[in-house]
C-alpha cells in the first residue's frame, strides 16, 4: 500500500480495514474521501459511511490518504444542525414552488457539518495610482469641452482578516454572503476530535490564490481611491502599487452545507456555523409551480364563480 | 222518444256541468256614457277615442284569445298556470291574441288593453298579433317604475323572453310559446331580483357569469401568488466581494492622498 495519495475503493471494506492500519502508523486518524465526479477531497476524523459527495451529491466516493493539514486553524461551530434544519424548513416548507425533492426529510437531513478550508490573511496595498480625470462642460461657444487631467494618488490600505475561499466548488459570492466570521477565537485543529465534521480542503494553488486576492483587493482599492478624485470621470491609467500579504494562515471555517442535485444542477444551501448567516440557493420547480398555479387558478376561479353566481 | 232522450241529456249537461267560461271572451261594449274604465283612469279628449277602441273585458279571465290561437283545453291550461302565477307573485297577467290592433302599434294596444280594463296595479301584458304577414309579439310591464315588476321584468329580460319564444311563434306553436312565456315569467319571479340573468337556449333562466373577468382575475392572482413565492425564494442578496472587502478595510491606517492633479489638455467637440 502506497502513501502517495492514490485512490482506494469505497466499496472495498478492506480499504477501511487497511486504513485502520494507516491510523496506527499515521500521527492522526484521518479518513479521506474523494468524489469521483467533481474531484472534491474532504476528510473526517471519524470513519463515515457516505455514499455521495458533500459538494455535488453525486454517487461514487473513493478513499484517499490524508495529505496533511499542518498549522491549520479552525473556528468552532456555534450553531447546531437543528438550527440549520429549522431555518431551512422555515424557508421551504410553506413555499409551494420549491421542488418536492428539497422538502424530503432525507434531503434535509443530508446536510453536512463542514469545515471549509480558506486562506485568512492581512493584506496591505501601498504605492501610487495614476488616473486620468475628465471634466466636461459647455464653453462660451456652446461647444462641449472635455478637460483632461493627470492625477496621481498615493495610497496606503490595510485590509485585516481577509478571508478567501480556496475551493472552486463553493460559489464565491454565496460564500462571501455568509462568511462574516469572528476570528477572535481561532483554535488549532484537534486531530483527536472524533466529531463527525468534514474538512473540505481547497483545490486552488498558492499562486492562483494570491493572484485572485490581488485582483480583488486592487479593484476595491481603486474604487475607494477614485472617490477622492475631484473630476466627474476617472480612469485608472497605471497601477504602481504593491500588494503584500501577512499573517497568512489556512483556516477551516464552519459551514452547514446542503448540496442537492436537481435537473443536472447542484444547488447549495449554506449556513455560517458560527453566527447562523445563511444563503439558500433553491430552484423553482416547474411541475410544482404549474400545479400550484393551476390550483390557485382553480380556487380563485371557483370562488369568483360562486360569488358571481350567488350574489 | 230517442230524440227526446238526447235533448234531455244535452239540457242536463248544460245545467249541471260547469261551462268553460274561457271558451268565449266576454267583451263588453263601451259607450261615451259608460266607458267601463277603472276609476283611476282620467278620461279626457286625448284618450277617449283610445278607450272606446279598446276591448272592455272581465279582468278575471286573463286569457283573451281573440285570434283563436288556442284550443279550449290549451286555454284552460294556460289560465290555470296564470292563476297560479298571480297567486304566488301578486303580479297580474293579461295574455291577448288578436288579428287587429285597431291601427295602433302593438305596444300601444297592449298598454291600452291593460290600462283601460280593471287589472291590478302591478302586472304584465303579453300580446300576440297575427294580422298580416309575420306575427308580432309584445310584452309590457305595468306598475311603479321602482317597483317589483320593473325590477324583475327589466327591458333586457323582456327582450330575452320575447326573443326566446318568438321561435315558437314563427312556427305557429302559439300554445307552446305562451306556455313557455308563463314559465319564464315564473322563473324570473322566483330568482333573486338582483344579478344578471338571461334565458338560455333551452328556455331556462340562467345567471350571467362574467367569465372573462373571472378568468382574468384567476390568472392575475395566480401570477401574483407565484411572484410572491419566487420573491420569497430569491430574497437573499448575494454580497459582492467589494462589499465584503469594504468591511475589512482598516480605517485607522487608510491613507489616500491626492499628490498631483494637473491639467494636460482639452478636447472640444459639438457632441455631448
């Protein structure tokens, strides 16, 4: 048996039998899973009997060896799975256009407590930004005059606790909506914790992560810097600033993740495991909507008819 | 001996069996001295001729078949129907068939007939005139304009009734037409007075249902309900990364300084 991260087989119980041997040899007992469909890799410190991927909910899971999560931190869960179910039920139970699949208990309870791997860092951007500023006005001959200016701004921006999702399978904008975490109680990962959490590791490389952060940070910096330019139009001409990262660490943030496959699309319902912020991406069921529309149509039709008939 | 026995039987039957009074119409003769009009009719030069030319009848007979369109049996059945209707509705009815309206319009003839005889204050008059080519029919309503006769037998309903029974009149089915007429009178009376009703192709009185409005309302409400639930489903607003980052800027160290702002050139054009 090799330790190079090769895929083992989910159906084969021996794999898990053997993995207990690994457990003994390895400093920690971590069970790794890889989705054969989307390629997501996730770990658990306890052996879990899962058949489908926690991200794409497709069948077909293979086992992988633990690749290491050294120097990683996590934010503990404050919310329970019942809080998620309660919120989720509140959202869908009285909504007749949500597909029936999403209302099944089995679906609801397939929610997973996941620690999502993110990069947390403080980011500084400093340097000079060159803009072209434009003012336009009518001159005395009633012609339009555009006055152009060279604008130079020196900037110094500190962004603290910028969290970056490094898993491409989790929608960035959905994650941003719920990722309002308090980082004051970061804890080191306790490998001896036998709770049934999943640890979803990132699939982005270091360079692409910093490039992604750099682009996003610069965009925000330019937007703020623009507000300081006293011209009606402004355009960035040159960016002579430097973005630097400090206190970078991998942090596992707690989320409740419910992935449901519906008509070849994956719908993710995410709740922040620390403060309960949520984003439920739910589809509109065509059949359910049609039935509901016909029901309302029929009901209103009947009531209107009876009113018209008897009054 | 045989003749005597027959004669006796005829005389006996006349004496002891009721004679159908509807077989012939008792029409009285109006004279200038005795116009035979109800007390409330004001007689003057403008209407005396009309009165004299209007048949004076016994208002209890109800069926006045001058044109002889019904058999005796049919007349009796119609009479019974009319009496039943009058008893339940307290609305008087006069059914007149004629082949001569004395050169009056059928409507004038009908109203004169009702007004100058001793009918009740509230009532309806139905006239079939078979003079000339195609027969004419008319229904008039008499009473207080705000009273029950006008509210039950509105102009629209009268038009509906006449339209429906005219198909029988055209085929000379006078009894059938009159019979249906009385049934429809009764039908309208038994309905709630408010609401719109019409006579169906089968001669039944049915309520007019505003189908188009109902369908539009149903579609509109279905749409509104669906939009409401779609909104409920989509009420979460995704946060942009810029919004997210704006919360992460350390305002204490933030420094944006305008170092240079130099005019470089200008472009003049006649376009905006």
